[in-house]
């Protein structure tokens, strides 16, 4: 993926667990990444978790860059086989998405999270056969829920996933195109 945005060129590439481990470990164990539930994980645990994703035919991890600088982590998955399997009936063409914008290390970049969200939602919708994007953030995460709504996601209500109460939400291509964040990519 290459997307021109107000914050610069965003690119997405497959995560290389060995190459990106230091960065990945720093990101997922940051206090700002509490909803990723990996605060207490050591490097080996993070490596093993992402190596398992790399080996999974229904789950992918992506390293995102802004103007060449590693800035975010995205995951895509098939909700018929991962995360929501057996809990919610996904439809063919559903693409699950997780997104982590890296904890800031310097000056805050206004609009960064919105630009990243817009680009990753579009990336998901551009996948072959995609009909809608599915997210299941922690229901307490008001910031990401608001960002999801700005991208055109419709909340369907809380869903108990065992390790969290999620706010199941979906976004169609039409809803995204009509959204505030979808307008960023036009």
C-alpha cells in the first residue's frame, strides 16, 4: 500500500518479526498500548506472538511507515477464523483489522492517527473480495471508538470475547467513502 495523506506518504509492508522485533516490543509494551494486553510481555513472548501471526494463513501483520519512518502496526485477519470465530457470525468478505499507531517519540503530528486509520481502512477494503471491515476494540477505549465512527464504522454493541468486552463495529466501502476520514484520501 502507498497512500498520499495530509501527513505524508504512508506505506505498508509485511512485518518482519526478526528485523522489527525491537521496535515492535517497544510499541506493544508501551503504557499507551494498554489495550493490546502485552504490557508484561518480554521480547521472546512478543516474537512468538508475531511469529505465530506470520505462520497463520488467516492473520497478517503489517509495518506501516510515514515518509519511510516506522510509525504504525496494522493487523488484518479473517474474522471467520480468528478473533471472532465462534462468537460472532462473520460474513464472506469481512476483513478484520487491528491498528496501533506507535507511541510518540518526538513532537506530536496533528492528524497522524486519522491519516493512518484512513489509509489502513482503505487497504482493508482494497483486499480481494473485501466487502466490509470489522473491528472489535475494547468497549472502554473511547478514543479509538470515536476514530472508528469518524471512518464510517457502525457500532453493533458490546460483545464478550472472554479477555475483553469488545465494541463490535463494521464499515462498508460506501460508509467509509462518505465518512470524515474517507474524505482524506480523495
